[in-house]
C-alpha cells in the first residue's frame, strides 16, 4: 500500500541535518532564530549553505554584519527551539526570554549559546544565491564543542512541529576505505 505525498512536502522527507539556532548581532543587538534548512557544501574550506529569509529579523542583521553563529541544540531544548522559531527578536531579547546564556565568540561578534552542545562561528562567504533563494553560503571559522554535556542527542525537524531525536549510532568505519581521511580527529 502506498500513499501520495504532495511534492511541496519534500522537506518532510529530506530534512538535511539537526535543527540549529542561528545567532546574529552582538551586545544589546544580539538575536537568535531557529533554522532547519541547511546543508554542508564543502569540506575545505568548510562551507555550509543556509536558508535565512527576509521574514526573519536575523536576515537583516546577517546581511549587515556578514557574521553569525550556528549553535547546535539537543533534545532537552526542543521547546525553546520551537518557541524561538515562532517569534521575532526585533523588539525582544530572546536570549533573556528563553533563558539562554550568551558567551563571547572568538572570530565573530555574534554570541555563542552556552546551553548548546556545539557552536560554529561563521562568516558569510557567498551571497550569490541570496536574492533568488535566501541561500547564504557560510564559512565556518571556529567550532567549540561542549564535551561535558550529559544530553547529546540532536533533534531533526520533521517539518510539521515534530522532532526526531538522534538514536542509535551505527559504526561502519571499517567500510570507509575511500574516505579514510574523514575519520581523522
Ligand atoms: C523548526 C523550525 C525551523 C525553521 N527553519 C527555518 C529556516 O530554515 N529558515 C528560515 O529562514 N526560518 C526558519 N524558521 C523560522 C524562523 O526561526 C522564524 O522566522 C523566527 O521567528 C525568526 O526570528 P527573528 O525574526 O528574530 O530572526 C524555522 C522555525 C522553526 C520553528
């Protein structure tokens, strides 16, 4: 038995990675939004493609500063992640509102989020597809990982307000013969 799914619902099947929080600005102009539409583009230099649209206040800040942080939340933050993606930071400080702790980044002015398991500092590397697709190509300039955190399961947005938390790890490293260098630390 099969069911047809409207082509416009492709995102429900092809969600590409963990849902992220994107911080922009800095100081009193700091802001954070939720983002599900992103993908790795290149290993070296490390490039990530992200859809951040003009409906987001973050879009204006990203355009103006050319910098952001991709913060990786875990399943315990799912409620905050959803709420952050359902309100604008144009007039409110979402860090205070959602109990997030801003920490200083090293290579960008946008803040890290202490509660997230990883923070990737990024600079806008290419805006060629922003006008057409709201697609920013970001270069990752620094990564900080919280190795002490107990909860480590990332969450994947199923496209409809439900999330899938990371589960079992399947180790196939012995078969990665062509791509052995990817397994270096
Ligand atoms: C689960 C989830 C995923 C989202 N993914 C994206 C996304 O990939 N790109 C985007 O522009 N907005 C996305 N949004 C919407 C923004 O997070 C939302 O517009 C947010 O309010 C923007 O905040 P800001 O106006 O303070 O920048 C998502 C929202 C949710 C709840």
